[in-house]
C-alpha cells in the first residue's frame, strides 16, 4: 500500500513539475519577445495576453499527457498536436515579435493586431480544450472503445496488377478532368453539371489520392521492386498533375504519408526503407525549392501563359525570388493570424451557426482578405475563427461548438479507420490526420467535407471489394 501510494504521489508530482516547467519556459519567452510590443499594448492587454498564453500552454500540456501519451493512435493525435503548436503557439510568438511576417496581418495596424491578440489566445485555449474533452471522456468512460475503433472488416492482400491498371486509368481520368473539363483547378471557375462535375472532382482529389496510396502500401508488402516502382510512379504522377495546375496540397500529403510509411512501418525491408528515405529527402528538397514559386506560377497560368512560359514567369518574378520559402510555408499554415484577422473584421463578418455548415462565411472572409468580390481562391479563417465570431465573446459557446467539431472529426476518423480496416491501420492514421487538418484549415462549410469524405469512403469500399483477395 505504501509503495503504491508513493508511486502515485510521485507520478502526480512529476506531472505538476512538467506543467510548471513548460509554463516557466513560456514565461521566459514572453519576457524575451513581449518587450517590443509593450509600448503599444496597454497593461491590461499585457496581463491578459500573459495569462491567456499560460492557459493555452496548460491546455496543450493536458492534451499531451492525457491524450497523446495514452492514445494508441499517436500518428493522428500527434499530427493534430503538432499542428496546434505550430499554427498557434509558435505563431503567437511571431505575432509578438514581428507580425509583419504573417501576410494576413499586413493590412492591419500594430495596435489592431495587439488589440485582438489576447482574445485570440484565450479563444484558442478554450477551443482546444473543447476539442480535447470528447477524447478524454472517451478514454475515461470506455477504455475498450479504442479496440473497436479499428475493427477490421477484411484481411488479405491486394491483387496488385488489376489495381495498378485501374489506378493508371484513373490517373488518365484525372488528367481529363483537369486539363479538358477544367474542373478542380485553383482560380478557375467552371460551369457544367453541378452534381456530376462535383462527384468527378471529389473523386480525382482525396478519393483517388487514398486509392493510389492503398495500392502503394500493399505494393510495399509484396517486396517486389517492380510493383513498388510502378505504384510509386502513379503516386508521383498524381502529385505532379496537381503541381501542373498550381495545387501543392497532394505533394505535401504524399511526403507526409511517405514519412509515416518509412518510420512507422516495421514490415518494410531495410533496403526498401533506405531507398524511400533517399527519395523522401530528394523530393522534400525539391519541393522546398519550388514552393515559393507555385503561387506565382498559378498567377501566370491565370493570365493566359502556359507550359514553360508560365514556369519561366514564376521563376523570374522578383517577389518570388526575394521571398523566404520558410515564411511562405509558415504563412500557408492557417493559425492565430487568421483568427486575429477574423476578429478585427467581426463587425463586417457576422456568421451564424448555419455558417459552420455552408460556404457563405468562407466566401465573405476571402473577400475581406483579398478585397476581391467573388474570389475563387479561398482564404481560410480556420474553424476557430468561425466559432469565435459565432460565439460573439461567449466562451461557453466557443467550448460547446468546439466539442461539436471534435465529435464530427472523431466520427470522420472512425469511418476512415472502419472502411480501410485493420490491415490498413497505418495508412488510415495518415489519411485521417490529413482530413482532420484539412477541415480545421477551413471556414465552416462542413457539408462540403461530409460530401467529400462520403465519396472517398464509397470509392475505397468499392476498390477493396473488387481488388482485395480473401475478404471475410
């Protein structure tokens, strides 16, 4: 009894020590970075910012200790944790030190940025606490639930050659959709059958991306170089087609999945794993080099240039050459700056609860940021931004809406794990992570994500039905 009591007390003291250590660390960061803003911020704002940031850190610590440490799916939870830390905690420091590095805040004055920073921090803390609550309750109330969470519906191997043939023609279909029908191209508004066009666009995006990676995953399990090579070529063809229309997401997603398959898949032979590590390193280096030119390549395409002319125009653009690729990447990760901007426009942007489910707020926010009416390229306020404006300062409303979003994300993740099955659990973790971040990046419009995941799950179900052997 004594030993057990000492052990429990020691664990609790260790937990408290970790929390205090992190809080002290953040306090030092505040002392280091906040001094540049003291001449603008009022004493009240400084105190509120400091306290709110400590609350955010405590929330993230609870997230880490009670969810990430105890979760069997550390890939999904760890990805969400990493996103929150980078998009909010790190960017809070950047806002305090040099907010002009964040594009969305350049149209605001320093006093406007610092005015809405305290509210942004505590809204973020409450939102994250709301996201964590269902996960914590699920572990406390039903510890066995996680075993059913990845219950398989099949166990077997994929018929690689038929699946490879199907994916090859699906890539051809993707080219037809983008190049001929001009569907799913960033910045291009198309007209046509809304239902059929929408379904085709959904299919050639996340649905096809998932299918070709299922093929690649099973090819790795065969240990046959030819299968691995051709399935990887299809994955790269998918990413390159998207890059050719100035869409960079699938390339990022593919690098992320490669990372997971290399470092979390113990079934891959060392020879194959080493080769994939080299490929991942080379592709990452190439992508980092070209990243800052992609938007300018898109602008060149929209202005009527094609092929090498568009590429040359992007590469020679002075703004692209002078910009920092790391700042460009950081700006693409929607976070605290999107929330600050949304709060600064709260008198012009007045969403209601329906805005969480349709695209009305997304369009209004994009117009507010870009100043262009009917702009096609969406600028995300993030779901936190939408919730903050709907709540109108009520932290209880922020908490309740964030719990609702957390439940929706859990349902989506459950369906992904359920349909892909236990054999594809590792891949399902990556796909679920991508989809959850994809949703958190958005501005309401949850019905759109429901449609997209529905098409994806139906596609995966049919793909496995036709090409999986020995189904139960």
